[in-house]
């Protein structure tokens, strides 16, 4: 019996090729979208879920609120704070300090590697490692292929990932006991090789350095000392593993007492809330971004999941509409089956089997489409390059569930309707009713489809406009044409000679040595005192270290005073507008000549006030910033270029760099590209909106085609009569199109407010954002009407041009 259902179903599918092809296209688009969305959401929610006891692992977090009510969140904490905490807090089973992410220059000497041809090779490994202790591997599950974690407790030791061991030494065993040089200073011994890690972890584990090196040479791995209570770096993290059933409120009570005991060292800088955050939640919290900077909001994941479900639902609605459009052609078939003894259940199962076959074919093609388009959608979804859909064992069960859902959603309504036909009515054609003038189920489904399409169109327009505003807004500095690359601060004595060499290059306008770009993801802060006041200010200041040409290279504008110069030997500072106002001063000239002291060190003179520049993303307010010249922290060189010949300029920079730093590896980054990475999540969201909008529009158009076919078929005789009575082409087009215009109008009334609400909520997360003006609504409505008219015009023109003799001819 079941075989008979499928054989008959296959014949019927082949008989109605055009309509079933449309069904398959819609379902294929829906299912392939669902597969990719499922892969993306699964990848994100499984972040770092391969560790044991993740419910007992926490990261130390810190929130400070100054007296003005401004809050700052950081995952890092002072190293002196961590040291005291480890000594006094007896409850945790393990404390795991982590410094990251490391970006060492790794030198492989030829005598240590079988893959080299008699010469040393250098690799600049950008954010590929961490420094930690052996307890890290007792808390987190990163298996060792060879060696033991305990060996990392000795200084000058390192562990490599399997890939990096092969990259450096040709094999896993070949790496053991060999040495590499880091930053042309430290020779470290390879004591272990780790199994390659999954891509969805926030720990960069290709290089793991002993934390003893961090303790011994703290200035080479960060800038804060282990007795420093004032300086906070977001790279200095501390994880704890707590006993079973230990709660966050218990930890908070301990922290309250701990902060009270150490308030003298911490200083009176406002309210400090020290707490712990569940390790499982870190990937979903943008305030405490992980070491690789990859976070995602659960709201975004839910939104994408809902969009995926809606796309499948729209494809199912298409199936329903096209199936009902074909009911007239199949009524006699149903009548014959019932006259021969077929029951309602048998009729329903026959139509469900056809739906299942179409869904099965669409699932297979959808899986192929998902595989084929995955490389093209890597940026949109944020997949790593080595991510494979087959990595998820739940993929096939998911596809099976989608197939069952599609079969039921798309097939149940047409099956029940056809099963309820009576044979007599089928032969008398009583079911060939006219296009309903009321609000039928089919019209409601079309409204639903276009509501989703209009919602996505408006959200896409707003997202694109916001990102364009961010890309084009005045950030307070010039990012175009600036290239930066690493240098060695210990060779600061040769900086001026290197500057002179770079300035001999034709395209170079200016050169600056500094610790950081004006806007970056690095956050350094410190306590500070102003104008010889008795105590430190009740809030911290963010630090940027750069030479006198920092301001010219990045195009910073001075409001008063002047930048310090490269010739200055005394400690001098430039502060920004925000810090000036927080100090209670409105006139920039008044602050010139005042003194500033950072972290309890020596006093220095303020020489100028710089106009505010965005030191963070557009989601955050401007920070209070102090800029100073500290050559010991000049880890990078920034060069302002005037030429559009990028290849020539980069080659000239590389040549000059190799002359002064032959032992180093040149890797230049354009600042404009670096800034773009700040908004990876928003760009990905915009790409997903555009893709989803395109699919939703296409599916909605297919739905309109089906409904237009149904309407013109049912009103064929009416149209013929009107043509005989003198109706022209435009009259017929209006007759056919007006109902669809009404449906799209109803969809707009529902979709536009919903899209405005959710887009406004999204924009609220930005300090700098666009206004949602009426133009966005107008463009969305015009686009929706044009799309609907283009979809309906084929059947409308066909009906208008049909010979009325044929449409009025009786069977």
C-alpha cells in the first residue's frame, strides 16, 4: 500500500512539472537556509562546551562605577589584586591565571628543525597563544599528545599545538625537546604538544608559554607589575574552579569583604564590583569579551533561528497555495478514487506521500546547496576556514526532523481539503468556487509571507545605513592610508634613525612610534591624581602611549596647547576633552600647565588638550584618555602614506624594516581594515539580513505566482465576460492586481511597526546611531509593491490577453 502511494505520488509530481518545480525551489531554499542556520547556531552555542565541569568554572570580572555614575566593565584585573586574592580566598579548587593573547615573533633556528634548509625562519604569530600555569590543563580539557602539563611550571618552557609542531619541526616527536626563540630575546624549550583544538573556543592554544616567564619578565608580556594595584589590563585574566554547589552570591560576599580589606591599595575611585561570571556565559557577554574577541548575543542567535523557521514556513505556505491552486484540476481524480472506495485517510495519505517525496528531494538538493554555498557564506556566518558541516553529528537528525515538519506543515491542509471532497460534488464541479472576496486562509498566508519579507527588508535597510554611518563618520582621527607594524621597544635608541629611513620613502608623510592605535580593542587604565590634589581621582584614566608625531600621523586635532615633542625628556601629557570635563574644567586653556600623576608615579605636565576621538566602538561612550611618550611601551610603528600604490609602498616599508630589524618579520596592517574588524558581528548580521531578505522575497514571489494562478483560473469566465463587455487591458490588470495590492498593504501595516520596534532596540546598543526616518518606510513599501506587481503581472497579462471565446467555452 505504501509503495503504491509513492508510485502514484511520483506520477502526479511528474505530471505537474511546473508547479512542483516551484514547490521544490521554494523548499530547497528554505531547507538549505535552515541547514546553514542550524550549523551556525550549533557552532555558537557549543562554544567551549567540550570542557568538563563547565558549570563550576568562572572568570573573574570587574565593574567600576565612578562618582559621576559612569560604568566600565573589564575581564582583567590588577596583578597585585590577583596575587592577594589567591592568597586569601580559600574556597576555589584551582586558580588559573592567563595572559593573552600572545603575538610573539617565533624564530626557528636551522639546527633545531628538519624542515629548514640551512637558514633560520621567522613567524609572526598574531594572537596565537597564551601564558598560563599547569593548573590550566587541570581545569580545561586540552589533551596533550606528548609531554605533561607540569613541565610548564618551569620558566622558559613552551607547548605547541599539533599543527604548529609540524609547521616548525616537521613532526610531533620532532618538536619535543627542541628550542625556539621568542621576540629575539628568549630561548624556550618545547616540553609538550597539544592535540589540535576545536575552532569554537576562545583560547588561542597554538602556543602556550610558561606563566613563570610572565612573572620573571612582566614588562615583556604586558605592562603591569605584580605589585601594581593601579594598572588594569584586559589581557590579565583569572579563572577559578569552585567546589560543587558553590554559588555566585557566596563569591560576591567574599569579594565585598576582600575589597573592604584592600580599599587603601585600591584607592577611593568610586564603586568597585568584583564578581565572577560563569564560563558558559562568557561567549554571550560583550562586556567581558573573550581572548579571541568573538562574542555573540543570545538575542542574535534566537533572532536568526526564528528567521530560519520563518523561511521554512514561507516555503510551506507556498506549497499550500500552489496545492490549492491545483485542486480544481484534481477534483475529478479525487472523485474517481472515492467512487472506487477510497476513504478520507487514504486520500490524505496519498497527498502526504507526494509532499514527502517533494520534501525529500528538496532536502537532498538543499543539503547539496548548503555544502556548495558554505564557502561563499563563511564571512556572513563567521565560520572558521576549517569548519565543516559534517563536524556536527546532529546534522542528519536535524534534516530528518525538518523533512517531517515540512511534510506535515505543507501537506496536511491540502490533504484534508481534498480528502473531504464528496464524489458527487467533484463530478458536478461544485468545488470550482470563485475567488473569495472575503479574507480566506490563502490570502492570510500571503499576508504572512509578505509581512516577513517587509520586516526583513526594513531591518536590512536600517542595518546597512547604520554600518555606512559608522564607516563614514568622523572618528576624530584619520584611518585612511595608515599602516602599522610591530617593533621592538628595547631598541628605542635606534628609533630616530629608523624614522629618518622611513621618511626617505617617497610615499611616507609621517611616522609615529606608539603602543596602540587611537581606537583599538586594547584597554589599559590606571588610577591617577590631578593638580597635586591630596587623593587620586574617583575614576580611572585610559592610557595611550605615543611619540610626538602620534598626533600628526593619525590626524588628531588639538583644542588648546600643543603636543609634547620627540625631543622632550621631562614627563608630559596630552589629555582629551572627556577627561578635561570630568575634571570639572570647561575651557581647554585652563588645564594647560597643570600636573598629572599616573599610578602613583612621578608628576608630569599637561601640554595640550586633544579633541575627542573614538577610542572604542560606536557602541561605547568616549573614555577619559591621557597620552604620554613612554618609549619602553612603543611596540608598534604607524606610517601615514600618501600614495594609492599600496604594493609599492608596502614593499618599500618591508625593505626599510629589514634593514633595521633583519631578525624580525615584517607584517603590516592597514588601520582602516583593523577598524572594520570592530564591527564584524554587525557586518555579519547585515549580511544575514540581506541573504534572508533575498530568500524571503523570492519565496513570497513564488507564493504570489501560485495565488495569482489560482485567482485567474477561478475568474477566467468573469474576465472573459468583462472583455466581451468592453473591458480593456488596464481594466483587467487592475481587476487581477487590486486584491494583491490590498494584501501587501495589510502586510506593510503589520511588518513595518514590528521591524521599526526591533531595529530601534538594536540601534539603542549604539551610542552613535542613525535616526529611523520616514524614507526607510517609503522605500520598503515601494519595494514591496513593485515586487508583488512583478510577481502577479505574468498571470495578469496572460488572463488579459486570453481570447474570451476560449475562457467562455463550456466543457
